[in-house]
């Protein structure tokens, strides 16, 4: 049962002659009947008073003070990720791929103008887990050791099922089930497959955003180079057309044709994109100032379970087990994201994505073809 919180209710009961109540009688006396009736009316009043107190206390429990909890708009990293519309993309440097026993290493390049090359490592474990880690080369960050039990971190062999200029497929087996990790180079994407069927896709929407450690002075340097990069990105003067051939292609003055040119949409470089500085270095809430000497260090990425109708996990929240949309455009969904933050609160609302007690970054997509966890 939920804990009832409120003011203690002081109940005053009338003095009752217990001897006259418990003593067995062989005759019905009018006085005794009247006394019993008074007692029952008194108990009824007491019950009604206690019931009313419980109802009022329950109302107090659900009246959570929301001013103590930050919303997405009041949180710098959440605002930055929600507003992020990627103009650039990360890609795998194919020349950096190193295949080792039970693991594959590579480097991610690209991204915003301030981005740095990011080491990526894929390990294959005997438990069937394929573990992907992308780290910050600028500064070592704390990593929770309990994500995987040490006894479960045992590498297993894999094979290169396919590798070309655009992607590589690494396959391994556990309990007779063939699993694969498909690494797409450009743009960077990872598909996790079971028996050839994609169960989970990472960065299929190109929302990967890694805020690496940087100095505040780097912002000014980025602003100074923006004009130079804009100038460099201006198109060169157009070629002069002198005629058209039988296929309708333009013939230029230098003898080349429009058919000789590659599709500019396919080869156009990424647009210049800069990291947002919204709440990046300091922010305040509830009278407290939070400074960040190493700058913003959040990470975001899109994850897609293509076969799952419902996704479960990321406890603990006072809402349904099946996770709802948090985009604010779905009936019955939320406009706030699910918040993972350890809290010990006794006042909370129902059917909201606010943080509650523990925070476990674990999700499961369930479908007819099986289940897959992240």
C-alpha cells in the first residue's frame, strides 16, 4: 500500500463502561440498548473522520512540488540534444580498423567543426553480448564497473563475414545462434542482427552527438574560422555551355559534358556545424550555480528496435511498463523525456516520466521474432 502522509489525527473516544458491555445478560434493557447505539454512532463518526483524513493525506502525497525538479527546458544538455538538427555526420575511418582477438577497433571522424576523432571499440563476449564503447580521447571519463560483471567479460571469436568500401559484417555464435554486427562506415551506423534479421539499429537517424572535453577558449577559435570555412564552401564559377549532345547533356567550353560530372548531392561535403554553447559552461537552478570547467560532456544517439511494437525498461518511473512517446505529438504520450536520476522521494505523481528511486539504463524490445536488450 502507498504510504499515507499527513498530519496525525487525534481521535477522542467517549468513556465506555466495559463491564456493562462485556457482562453477559439474560434480559434486554433499554439503557443498555441506548448505550450500545451511542457507541456505534460514535465509532461511525470516528471511522468517517479517519477516512476523511486518509483522503486528504492521499491528496497531499500526489501534490508533488514540481518546482524542485528540473524540466528539459531547464537543463542545458537536454535542451541541446532536443534542439540538435545534425547538418554533419560521423563516419568510420576505414583505414583505422584494427581486428584483434575478440574485438574490433576503429576511429570515428567528422561531426561538428569542434569534434575530435573518437575511438570506437566492439567486443564480442561468450554471453552473446556485443559491446560497443565510444570514448573521449581528450579526457578519461568515469565508467561504472558494474555495467557488466567481470566474470561475463570473456571474449569470443568472430569472423569477418563481409567487408568492402562501405561496410563490414562481423559474425559470431553463442549456443548455436549466429549473430552479426553490421558496421556501416558513412554515415556511421551499427546494426545488430540475429539469424540475419536486424533487431537493433544504432544511429540510423544520424542523431549521434558526442560532446567531447574542451576548453572555453576553443569557442572563440571556432567563431574566427567560421567565416573562412564559409568562404571556402562557395561554389566556383559555372562552366560555359556551348552546345547540347543527342542525349540532352550540356557540352561545356572545355569539352566536358554534364554527364561527366558526379551527382553533387552525393559528393557534397557536410555543412559547417558548430557545437551549441547553450548552458555549456555554467547554469543555475533553484539558487544553485553549476560550473563546468571541462565544458559539456553529454552523449546522445538514436536507437531503433525495428521489429518491436513495445519497448520496456529504464526503471524506475511511476508509469506503465511499456515506454511511451516523449515527443509531445502522440495521444497519451509525454512531452518530457524519461529522466534517469537516483531519487528517494515519497511525493510523486502517477503516469509521469519524472525520476523515481533507482535509475537503470536498460531497455528491452519485444516482438514475435524475439527480444533484444540494450
